[in-house]
C-alpha cells in the first residue's frame, strides 16, 4: 500500500478500540465549508469559482476577463488559501451534534487530504467547533490509509467523503466498509453521478447521522 511516512506515523499514533464501530470522516466539504472559504479567498484575490463541473482546474477564473486561472497557478493558490484560512473555516450545519452523538457508539477519525504542514491549524479549527477527534492527513487515494487504520477492526467501518474518487479507492482497498457520499453543495453535486459502490448518498448531516448510526448499531438494513 502506498502511504506516506507522515500518514503512517499519524496512523501509528492512533489509539482506537478495535471492537467498536469506526467512522472515517473527511473534513473539507463534509465537516467544514471548504468551498465557502475558498470562494471568499478567491474574491479577495480577483478570482471567482465557476461551478461548471466538479473540478478546480479550469473553474477558477479571473474576474476581469473570466479566463481560467493558469493551471500551474491553481495549486499555489489553493496552498495560499489553506495557509491563510484553515484556522477559520466555518462548520457545516449539523456536523458537530451528529459526530458527537456518533462518538457515543463508535470511534471517529478525521481523514483529510489537507497538506500535512497545515495539520496543526486544522486541529485548532476543528477544536474551535468542539471536535477533538484524532486527525490523519493523507495524500493521494484514501483507500490504503483507510485499510491501514481499519485493518484490525471487528466492528462495522464507515467512510464518508464528498469525492467519489476517494470513495472508489476505499471500495477497492476496504470492500467491507460502508461508503457514504456527502454532497452538501448542489451546485457541484449535480455534476456527480450516483455510483454503484456507494451505499448511501446525502446532502445533510441529520440524514447522514441516521444512516451511520444504523450501520453502527445494526438496527435496520443498510441503505
């Protein structure tokens, strides 16, 4: 499995009860408003985000002529955004009470493809919203990290993310995991098809909470 040494070290430091259900939870656009924060940053820097597709390349555009930001500048722009605003991102409605309630039934690990140099800022931001669950920063597909974290769990494992690529990776590396596709911004969700490997798709936390809790407790059939 291709996992960075930084991610492996963070995984090795996790202290989880392997007999309890496990929720692996993405952060950007699942727990905090990445796009809302990004659009605010872009606006202050003479740019805007066109929701023409589920992508950043080609959709970040200059205000003055509506031309796409040059591809080689997209990565640096996102890094500048993370550097300036990671600590201040707003939480998505319902995420905090749902995660706190789910923690009564199982273990929760935040799994984010945030550049690792901003991990401390993300931990601080999540803590400011009352979320102090362990955070693992990953790079590339998430399936290998998910399989590593959940390798010895004997209870149900759930992975929630907004990105179908990461969910597909999870389905390949951890086929027993229950996969939840969370798309709260319909401007972009409308571009993403319902994939057959996903067990549940939702746009809000009360619904996600109900589904994950039933998987954790086995109280009814999985959607």
